[in-house]
C-alpha cells in the first residue's frame, strides 16, 4: 500500500523542462521522476491548474501549435503513476482546444459545466463558447 509521503505534487516548470527539453539535465531528472512514478515508487499528483498553466507557457513562450500541445499534454495525462485532478474534464477540454481552436481555459469551463450537468454559462465573451450545446448568456 502506498504511503501518503509517497505522493507529491509536481510544479509546472518541471513539465515544461521535460516536454521542451530546453535544459537537458533538468529534462532527464524529470524523466527519472516519471519513471519512478511509472514503477509505482511514487505517485505524482497534478492539479488541473498546472495543466492550464503548462498549456499557456507552451503557447505563449514556446509558440507551439495547438495540435503539438494537445499531444504533449495528452501524453502527460496518460503517464502511469500520475494522478491528475479532473482528468476526464482535461481530456475532453483538450479535444475542444485542438479541434475548435478554443482557448484551453474556456474549453475546460465547458467540460466542467457538462460534467456537473450545468446547462448555462454566463460570460462577456460569447464567441469562445458559441459552438457548445450550452446556453450562453450575458449577465
């Protein structure tokens, strides 16, 4: 049985180093950590806000394309030994993000609402939510 002290939250910068390999030594140390997680030696917990920040960094700083980001983040979500908060919401939001070009956070909001059977979103930015089955209103 895994002990509580065998669980750890991973910060965004580790995922950035790993996915971009812009610092090979740091990327290798993160890979070692992920291998430990895959072997069950440690459980890595990733809050969904970390995934949102990761996507923002890859878009804004590294200028990666949506499809590449979606693949990289999807691989993180599917890594054994990683427990991601709201994994189903994140997976579905990535699909919207990639296919419809919707901002990831807006896609996450749509999937958050759907998972909770909420049919309405209030927003000043209706264009980001127009291709959903939800009711979109201005407040």
